[in-house]
């Protein structure tokens, strides 16, 4: 049985580089880790990486969407270890610029067509 999906908008498959950094660091490119997106929408992202996050932690995420970089501050809402030993984490966007929301929407529309 599938768990109830609480997402307010459909997520779209993705496979983009994502860089995690400290949300209060002045240098947004001071990477603490890297991963790949599994799916994304304007409200959040599911990522796969090799280290576990802690639910409730806040991170700055820089996501490469083609030629665009989208910067968000997000909160980890769930973490699951998968069979290959990596981790999948759901991240809710807390702080994101309107222009970055538009970039995500445009990217999703291009991918869906």
C-alpha cells in the first residue's frame, strides 16, 4: 500500500546536480556535499546522496537546471536509506526567489512536453 502523498503539486522526474551548503554561510558555493535530484517542483525536491540528512535540518541547495542555477533554503522533511546504501531525502523549500520559482516551472514544462 502506498503512503498518502501530501504534495500540493506533482513532482517531475529530474536528474540534476545539487550542492548542499550552510544556509547562513556568506559563500553559497562553500559546498558541504553533493547529490542528484530525483524529482522536483516549485515547492520541493527529492534528492539522492551518500550521507544522511537529519529531518528538520535546514540547508542551502543550489540546483543546476540546464544553464540555470536555482538557489533555495529548504528543510529536510524525510530521509530514507535505499538498497544501494545511499539516502533519499525530501526537502521542502522555505526560501526561494520568485525568479527561481519561474525557472523551476519553465523547466518542468519543458520536461513534461
